[in-house]
């Protein structure tokens, strides 16, 4: 049975950083799994350094590889990829659930609307996986400063209003991680 972790937070809130920390912990506990993200479709060289199967989801043990890090660091937003990135991400998620081989699946997307979370949540439940939603919060000004994906400031402000409205959504096992519970957050330079 798989454990599915769905990240939720504004661009620049620290979702991917939290994922790397979480994956490091899981690896130290002998756990394996994969990270699935629509952002991977914007990293042109990522497909060159991963096998076709790995491109569907980066295996935890490959996350520290220098070639993987270089590919992830070369993120370049491509509007032409946007239309297919999320459907491809969801398809990869379903394929991983169908294969039943990965014990941990982390979905590292923005997921600030219930409509973005629901397909992953319902599919995971349908396949008998345990599901956890991790909501990463940070002040909107800090998200704007730390945004590495060139999301316009106005868009992040609008996203923040929607994200704040979803705070009371009845996901039964959502976990909120406010910035005071992420000690690494304040130690990073702005």
C-alpha cells in the first residue's frame, strides 16, 4: 500500500524545500518513493538525465544526484508546456498507483484549490493509499521574494486570497506547517 503526500502552498512558500527535507528523513529511515511534480516538465534537461520511468517521478535516492540537481535548478517556465504539465503529472501519479511499486508518492504542486487536490486525494483513496495533505504557509511578501518560477506578484497575491479561503476546507487529515515550525525557513537568506 502506498503513502501519498500532497503538498499545498503558494509559490515560494517552501513546499519543494520541505519535500527535500522530508525525503531526506524518509531515506534515513530506509524508505523509498518518488516525487511527482508538474514543475519537472519545465526542466528541459531533466528528461535527459532520467530514464523514461524515472521521468514519471523522481526516485528519492536520485534526488541528491548532481545531474538531477543541475536539471532541477535549470527550471525555465514555458507557457507552451503549462497546458500539458498538470495532466501529465496526474497521469504519472495514476501510473504509479497502478504499478503499486512505490511505497511513498509525494505530489509537489501548488495545489491551493480543492479542485486541484481532489483528483489526487480521491485516486489515492480509490487505490487504498493513505493520504496526507501538507499545507505550507509563509507570509505572502516572503513568497513573492522567494518565488523562483517568475509568477507575477499580482498572481501570488490573488492565489493567497484563494489559499486563505481554503484554510477551513474539511480535508480530514490535512497538516498545516506554519513558518515557525520550519526552523530552516528563517535561516535561509532572502
